[in-house]
C-alpha cells in the first residue's frame, strides 16, 4: 500500500477512535430510531424523505465497518501479489 493510501486509512482509524466520533454515532443512532418511526409520518412524500434520511444514516453508522473492510481487502490484495 502506498504512503498516501495508508495515510487515508490512518486518518479514518484515528477519527473512529475519537470520543467525538463515538458521540456522533450515538446521536445518529438515536436519530435513526426517531426517523424510522411511522407514528410521525404525515404522507407518502414524508415516507420517501425519511427513507432517504435513513439511507444516509445507515451509511454513516456503517462507515467504520466499510473502511475497515476496504482496508483489509487492500492489504489482502497486496499479500496475494
């Protein structure tokens, strides 16, 4: 892995270890529960809006796993070469 790519991943891993990241993820988890509730839905447009919000939140909540998996795959590819 070249230096630039390694730095890219290191920056993410440092971010994921920070208290601020953990706090942000907890807030997003709480928001996802509220957004996922059908009790407050007004109409079909609101359902689609909430679906979009949940899609973005899911991506952010899974970001640590996504980056870690990509990092492992990149290292595995280099070992196979």
